[in-house]
């Protein structure tokens, strides 16, 4: 499957923290960058997301903001 | 200003493409990764976003998905 | 690729309307339902999205609201 | 009230799973399709959303992605 | 229709700027505050949104960030 | 830091409700308006968000919908 989302970055899962319905997944994308994702517990189970596993971070361009100092 | 969005990555603007009301801004965050953002033309003008300038990519955790191969 | 987004619905593209930077794509998911998507022109070109083609509509659960009459 | 969101699909609530602050609501929109929504517990209580009730799934076009096989 | 989105603020439309596919609508919510919305041209036409008209700004809680100085 | 998000409204935090991973923060922006935000617990701790504190509500224009009666 190929998806329209413009941002797809490969990395390694470094943390999965499950809440009551929502999990926070942190992915190391290299270069010292960690991306934090908030997804359903169901998705974590369904995809078998676990610490140490390979993962792709996917972000739609319209959800990305730009800041300047 | 500090913001709640969990993902804030520094980079360099490599392209600004203006449409009628919406611009696409591409930011090189290092490690061979380019992030594409879709923001208003107004924001581009207001912040003075231009190719070669420094920028911070900002993404709320609830807008980040995870994929696996 | 499998993605965390909980909503993935197969359908057929019935319209692609390109703007200056943003396209509107409409997908018939059956049962008389049409889903409208707003994505970058670049994504339309990259994935070869065109009227009559098969497509999967993908929506993150946190982007879905519920209304009642 | 009429809303700008392009996607408004009628269905029946088939599951409400409450977490600590966030609920997952699943709505059957017919044709074998179930849509999953992640909303606040407060909204569930306020609108009286419950299994078996009628509901309308509402999604902004800019939150819809397109994938192809 | 009542919707799960936690933020619904009444105001008056002060500007509608149409692009090729996307419009920017600005709504005065009182107290000197203007809210900017980016929606489809189709929605603008469908709802008859025009300068001087009454409107309700609707925002899902998961799309709201918090910043501190 | 200045950010592209078009909507940035100053107010006072009137409630912080922490869940297992997700918090709901309510901000009084004046004129009798309360904005509800759903953010990570981590962000609440990191920014020291607490009842009575000053805060800025930040919303991307593409996440704002318009409704009419």
C-alpha cells in the first residue's frame, strides 16, 4: 500500500506507553531525532508495535506547522 | 513561546511553493530527511519563510501515525 | 505497508479536481457514500490517482467526530 | 446546524469504549463498514452516545488520506 | 445536529478569500479575537458563507495546542 | 519562537484533567469563552500547565470548521 501522506520516515520504536485507550509510541528516526505519536491501543496491538521494532512515521502535510526563532 | 506539540525539529527550508491560498514548504531536517508542510500563504509571508532560512517543523503527537512493513 | 489509522475503506475514485497546490479527490465507497479528501497535487501525481481507479480512503480515529440529530 | 465538513455519514453506534479521558466510538455506516472515532468522554456523555443509537460520522476533507495498492 | 467537537464559538464572518480549491474564512468571535479557518470552496458555497453572516467556529479538542510564554 | 498556526489566543487555564496518557486542559479566553484542548500528560508536565496559569491556545487554520444555523 502506498499512501498520499507526504511524510514517511523510517525508524526504530524506542518506547510504547499504553494508557486506558490511547498509547504513546516514540520512534527514533536517526540524527538524534525522536518522533512521538499518539495512537489507539488497538492499533498498537494490531500492528504488533513494540520497543526495538522497525516502524515508519507517517504524517499528512496539512498537519505540519512551521516555526521560526 | 514554548508549545505543547511534542515534535519540534530544526532544519533548513529547501522549497517554498505558493498556491492561490495555500503554500507547500519543504524543510531539510538532516539525515537525508525532508519534511513537507502545507500552510497558509499568509503564514509564509508573516513569518518571512524563504528558501535557505532556518525553520522548526512542529507536529502534534495526535497527528502522527505509525506504519510497519 | 500496514498503518495505525483505524479507518481504511476501499472504493473507486469518481473525481479529481486539481487546484494550484491542493487537489480534492472524491471516492465512492459503496452504499451510496462518497468521501471527499483534500490532498497535495504532488500526492495525486505520485500515486497516479485518477477517475475510475481503485483507492483506499484512510482516516485516523482522532480525526473523526460524532454528531447526533 | 450545518457544518463545513464535507464528510457526514449516517450510521448506528455499535460500541462505546470509555478510557480515563478519551473514548473510542465505533459506528456501523452500512455496507459492512465500521468507522472508529476517538473523542472525549465529555462529548460521549454530553451527546448521550450509546450502543444502538443513531449517529452521524463527521470528517473534515483535509483529514482524509488516499492510498493505492 | 449536535456534534462531539468541544469547541463551538459563535461569531460573524469578516472575510472570505477563495483560492483555486481552498478558501480562508475569518470569523470575529468578539473580544477582539478573529479565528481563521481553511475549508473547501465547496463548503463555502454549500453553506452560503459570506462576509457579514453569522457563523459558528467548530474545533475538535484534539486539534488544540497549548503554549506558554 | 513564532509559529505558522494562524490562531493564537491568550487566556487563563481554568482546569487540567489528567488521564492515563492524555490530559484535557480548559482555557478561558475571555468574553465568556472556554476552549478545551486534548494534549499529552507529558506536555502538561513539561510546560508546567496548571490551573490559574497564563496560556496561549494555538490552532492551525486547516483544523477549524465553520457551521451555520
